[in-house]
């Protein structure tokens, strides 16, 4: 085991050996294994956005097995998905890539300003499928935040007792924040802090913009002259907000966008000390050959092989 992975595991001394072993599985697997960096393939979009919006650009993605094959061939650290997709391939690909079972999901059929995902899986399901971790989404800013936080607390307690790691998607959204505020630097940093306080081992947030949402926070950012001009500056601040960088903080890939723009964003995440990315649509909506080349380039950036 590399010294970097040993260092990261030392941040989680309250956890049992089973949980530490599963964290090590995530950190030691794939092309970035041992570097302390992570590139995870998430495929929850079929549930969240619908099948056509998710898979029509690359119809091979309608088949759940395709995503196992893509994550394995690309050398991703892990593959994350809801219950149905993992059940459809976990036996065929057992042991070939660490799995993260997403335990709650939203759908886009019912509009509403304050999201509250439904529970769609359990810790028992994660153990049955051989997962290394559970995943859970919270929406700071939603009026339903207390319900989500309570669900996460209970699931985290159960997962840790069973030796599983916990990955939290912390996405500010709802009537408490504006649309621009969902990715504001102060709000994203706050979201990372909340996920850490709720016991997450790995925190997933969106890359932040330089917008500051909260008036009270704006005064502090200006008084203390917190650097937020560049993406690397903002990433550095978000990582700092995740317990001084002692919690693994990764960043979402977001909606499909131009390749060079993604690579520039990845460089900013790397230069700011981010631990990696969780990239879904920008990966699986490409033809497989192109997706493998794309993910390889992302991993090369995190490994420092390219500028």
C-alpha cells in the first residue's frame, strides 16, 4: 500500500477495519490506484432524468452491463449506480470493480422546488451485492433537508457498523438557495462541511463558481480576503472546508459539455488539491472507444502525466 493511501486512511481512525479495508479498495483500484486520486463512474441518470435523456446519445448504455464494462475497461476506481443497475450486473462482474450502491434517488416526473429523494436501496442490499460503499444524496437548501439528514445519519451508522464506506452527494438545491447559488463558492463549501459533519468518508460536490450567495458570508470572504478568483482557488477552499482536507472530496462532471472545457476543469480541480472526479454523462454518452480515451485523459491529468 502506498504511503499516500496510508495517510488518507489515518484520517478515519474512528472506523472499524472493515470500513478502512473498503476505503482502501476504492483508493487502490484502477489506473489511479495508490495515488490518492479517484475517478468514479456514476450511472444514476436513468432514474434521475429518464432513459432517453440519459442513454439515447449512446444506445449501448440502455444495457446495465455496458457500464460495468466501461468502468472496468477504463480503470475507474469504482462504479456507482442505483439498485436495479447493480443487480443487473453484479454477479457477472463480481470482484472486477468496487461498487457503490446509491441508496436514494429522485425522478424528474414531478416538478418541485424542494427535492427529497426516495429511499431506493438498503445497506443489506449493498452487502448482498458485494459493494465497497453506499451512496446518498442530500440537498442542503431544501425544506426537506432535516428528513434527508436524519435518513443519512441512520444509514451511515448502519453502513459503518457493517464495514462499508459512505459517499455523500451534497448538492445545494431548493427554496433556500437561488439557481446561481447552487454552485456559489460559499454554498458549495458549506455543503461539503455539512456532508463531513454527517459522517461522510467521501464527499461529492459540484465545482464552485466565484459567486457568493449569502450576504453574511460575503462579508467574511471580503474581510479575510479568501482567494476565489480561479477554479483552483475555489477548489482549494472547498477542500479546506472538508475538515482541512482530511476528508476525500471529489467533484461532479455535470451535464455533457465540450471536451477541452472538461479537461480545463479537471486541471483546476487537480491544481486546487481536489481528490478526483465522478463523471457520468460526459463518459457514458460517448461511444465506448471515445469514452475510454476521454477517461484515460482525465486520469492522466490527475496522475500528473499531462499538464
